[in-house]
C-alpha cells in the first residue's frame, strides 16, 4: 500500500495526513472485497524495515493502528470479517499486541472475508524462522531431513494454511516485492498501478481484478 507520503506532499500536507487517508482506503477496500468475489485479502501494513523511518512517523503509524483496532473491530466482526496478523509482535507495544490478540479471538469464527494484516513483517525473517523450526525438529529426532517437503515448509510459516496469493497489487508505481511473501508469491500474478494508495478504492480494485482475469496462468505448464 504505497504512496501515502507522496499523496500528502503533493497537497502540501504532513506525511501523517497521507497515512490517515491511507487508513480510509484500507476501510474502503476491505468493504469492497467480498462484493468483488474476494474472500482472502492480505495487506502489508508495516514492514520490519519501516522502523528506519523517522520516529515521529513511526509513532503516528502505530497510533493509527491503535485507533483502527479500537474503532473498527466491532464493525468488522458484525460484517463477518475474520482478522489475523502476521509479523513479529515482540517488537510492538504491549497494548497493540494485546489489541491484535483480542481482535483475532473475537473474529475467529467469521467467514465472509479472511483479512490478514502484516505488521512488523519481513518475508526473509519468516523463512529463516521456518528453517530454524524444522532444523530444531531434525536435531531433536522428531523429523527426518529427507521428509521436508514444500507443503511441510509452508505449514511452518507464520500462518499455516494461508493460501498463496493469486494476485499481488502494488500501488504508486512501485515495481518490486519489498520482502513481502517471497515464498508464497512463487506463482502470483502482479499488477502495478500508478494510483497512490490513499486514492485506491473499489473501482481501482475492480480494474486490477479485470487485468488479472485476462492472464493465462500456466504454473509452468503449457495450455491448449
């Protein structure tokens, strides 16, 4: 979800104003997703590299996360949205981690939309953690190294059973993965749009889905 800062700068506003508008875009996209046939949505909210940003901006982002968790969970729950998080919670404030755990527990039984938000997430760290977990099982005699498969590795990631993305959308003209779901995106289709995230809405999401629908997904095989 790129372009919050540029959206604000183009309007002579502080970057935090762009993040606030970006939070509104999150709400709009989450509301629109089920009506467009989407039942699984993962949003990259804050990467493990984003801590390098100015402290004032990081504090503002964490404040918006607190506000979202406090103000939106009841609505999401009522609308049938299941909310989950992926990332290292040890680096987050205790109250934010507690709000995240409460949101997951409250919405666990919902099935309209499975919404995953990546917070303090980095894909390389996720992969290393999975390797360490499997290596420990081999060391302790609980697993034979030769039995490690792609499915077993996938089940050792942060959210076991999370389906690989069919489509990854990147806004604001950026064209890179930026340490996001590296393992999971092996056969993901990519759509890049110049639209800044605060301006992203249901209509823009529909355009991306239309572009995706025209792709020929072969997964390494031949068609016809």
